[in-house]
């Protein structure tokens, strides 16, 4: 199965390329730009059976002012990819986010819960989801060949290309620099290791489940303060590092964020596929990044 990975140099994209190995066709922004429909013609020559679109404008606060840019990549880009998928009859896999939800539910979100984004980034990704769902068909009589895969609070070895790193590394750097560490305690999510998403997506696609929406996030959840505490706890630095819990309102960020955007992997579980707990994944990540020694858990 030939699998084209768009955004191949990104945090999730690079792990997908590793997970799919010889089957992967890595495509970086130099190979194609999802906002430029003509540049996607390269996919017609490559003829992959599956196209995984990880390309995204991911800077949540900047998106509030660069609205057009965010929509061009996250929404129009998704439309352009859907059109190419139809032409070459490829399965369209769009990577989306927990930020399509408003957080008001107060308990984990299921795949069929109705999105209601509260920031521009989330709205642009939700529009990308709809373009993927409504335009991924070859003929109206044939099934739409798409998966919308939502994940949450990603960290991975490569670090987010768009954000210039990931949360775990930002916290470790602050600790090493002796900076004050203040972290919000009123936003809950499922921290998720990109390697786990990539490995799971490979297993998932191999069984060709019913097309539609799925959640793939590490199991369990926490707030960002507890996530940070766990990073230092695993590293054995917890006695030395002071972390101050704060409220989201104290950060004065441009974009509002959902207070509870935990994803429930219901449909994945129904397939007999289970993601591991976020704490186990974090431990593995810290070992793989070389921050500590230890035996890696099964990933
Ligand atoms: N990060 C999170 O916490 C998080 C949470 C939930 C869901 N997600 C979703 O997960 C996916 C992957 O995120 P990530 O953390 O891996 O982000 P990332 O590291 O910033 O990767 C995004 C990739 O998209 C590429 N890209 C950006 N604009 C493009 C364009 N116009 N055409 C082609 N490629 C383009 C970037 O290329 P360059 O390197 O050249 O800029 C980069 O390689 C995204 O869809 C994101 O919305 C992320």
C-alpha cells in the first residue's frame, strides 16, 4: 500500500514516514503546497492508494489575526487534497484536532459529538473536516473514501515545525535555564505522543475500517499543570523544580481554548485497537529523546 504523507517534515508527519517505512511517500512543502491546487498534480504521477494530510497552520494564537492564512492551509488545503484523492481514487486521511470542540461538555468527547470551535484555528480545522467529509467521493453513487482523524496536544521527537518545538521540550528548556515555570491548571486534554498516533494509524489503515470520523489520542487525561509535573516526576527532577499553577485567564492569550477537550477513542476501541496511557507514552518519549535512560515500553 503506497501512502503519501503530506507535511512529512512535521512532528506527526515524520513519525508517519517512519511508521510506514518503505510504503511511505514523504512529501514536504518543497514537493507540494496544499494551498496551490496545481502543485498537487505530483500526486497524480505518484498514484498513492492513501494520502495522509498532516499539513496545517498550527499556531493557535497567530491564527486569530492571520485568519486567511489559517483557512487557506487548514480548509482550502483540505478541499484541494480531497479533489486530488477523487481523481486518483485514493483514500483521503485528514488529521484534525480536539480544538474543534468548545469544551463545554465537561467530559470526554466522542466521535459523533457536535463540534463548536471557539477559536479561528479550530474553526479552520472544522471546515477542513467538512471539506474532507463532503468532497471525498469519486462518484455520488460510490462511498466517500475518507477518514477524519482527530488527535490532541501532540508532542513528538521532531517537535512541531509550526510552533518551533513541543510543550515537553519547552518545559525542559525552561527548567534547564532556571526560568520560572507557570502552567495552567484549568485546561484538560489528552497529551499524545505522535509516534503512537503514527503506529496506530498504520494498524488502523491495514484493516480498512468503515470510512468516517475517528479519535486517536493517548488514553487518560490531565491538565497542563499535572502534565508538566509528570514530565519532571519521570525525569526525577520534581524535587528541584518549582511549578506554579495558574488560570488560563492569567496568560492573556489571543485565542480562547476549550477548558476540557479530552478525546474518547470509542470507535478505535470498537475495532479492538487500544492506545496506551499518556503517562507510559510520555516516559517512552523522554527515553527516546535521550533525557533519561531506561527500557522503553512497548510502543
Ligand atoms: N500540535 C498539536 O498539538 C496538534 C493537536 C491536535 C491536532 N494536530 C494536528 O495534527 C497535524 C500535525 O501537526 P504537527 O504538530 O505535526 O504540526 P507541524 O509539526 O507544524 O507539521 C505541519 C506540517 O505541515 C507543513 N505545511 C504547513 N503548511 C503547508 C502547506 N501550505 N503545504 C504543505 N505543507 C504545509 C509544514 O511544513 P514546514 O515544516 O515546511 O512548515 C509541517 O511539516 C495537523 O493537522 C494539526 O492540525 C496538532
